[in-house]
């Protein structure tokens, strides 16, 4: 059964993190790089936003896509939601690569590209705000 409260709670957390991430949106690559605390905060916020979206994706797939084959990669969860009619395929193809950044952050790769990190701040704010709107519209249609 679709747990709308679980999804809405996760979306609220994503929205909170996106607001916090917005505090860093205008920083240059140099500003992010010069303070390890700033870089760590940005990395963690991005990781949490993407991770929570994956949690939502997995829940929706488990509850609404049971007839579909098992998904083995997090990137595929974003693509599968397009197949389920949650959002357009074009959007799925735009947001799915965020998993690559999440994987780099989670596995503590030491060579995080700071330019990519800085670019990812604005992209995440735009894409995951759209993501939460799509998810909310979907659960309103399905509950």
C-alpha cells in the first residue's frame, strides 16, 4: 500500500535540505574549496537530497510497480518512475545522473570535482524541486 505520509515526510526533508543548499548556490568554486566545512556541508546536503529521493522511488516502485522487474541500480529508479507515469521521460533522463554524484559522495571518493560540485548545487535545487512537485501530483492522483 502506498504510504503517502512516508513520501510526504521524505519530501519535506528534501525541501528543507534544498533550502539549506540554496545558501551555497552563489558560491564560487574557489569559495567552496577554500573551506573544508563548506565543502563538507554541500556534499552532505546533496547526498541526503538524492538519497531521500531514492527512498521515495523505491517505495513507489515497490507499491505501484510490483509487476515490473526488480531494479538493481539506483539510477534506474528514476527512470522507472517515468515508465510508471510519475513524470516525463525527459525529466527522468535529466535527474537520473544525480545518482553518480551521490555514489561519489557516499563512497568518499577523494577526487570530487569541485566544479561539478558547485554546478550540482543549482541543478539539484531546480531538479529536486521539480521532482517533489511531480511526486506530490502523482500521489494525489493515486491516493
